[in-house]
C-alpha cells in the first residue's frame, strides 16, 4: 500500500468527517485536503498548525477594522481603499497558490 493510498483511505473514512463537513484526522499529515462535498479545500482541524492558520486568517480579516478604529478621522482617504482590498488580495493569492500547488 502506497502513501497516497493510505491518505486516500483516511480521507474516505466517514469517521474523520464531522457532520458539518469538517475534516478531523490526526493520522493525516496534510494541513488542507479536498472537500468531501463541493469545490475547494478544507482544513484538517487535527493538524497542529491548523488553528494558527485559522487565527491568522481572522487577524488578516480584522486588521482593516482595527486600523480604521485606531486612526479614525485622521486616516488618509487612500487608506480606505487599501483596507477594503487587503482581505480580498490575501484570499486571491491563497486561492491561486492552492490551485497551482495541485497541478
């Protein structure tokens, strides 16, 4: 049995999938796996770095809000555009990276 067969068996096992579609398998070394239903990837919540990744995504998403609250009316007008585009840019870069990683 090859390593890929083992990973496929772990991914296919319904025990490793929660009802909400969350993948949780400590034996699987991958941080992200293909979703079971739908298109895209999901995070292996049993992976040691998964919660750091989720926390990082929350920080990146909330950074514009905290920056706006900190600067208030003193913020330059161009900063609003940057704050709105920052999370979108991070999401696009991540999706492109994931798409190229599998091809």
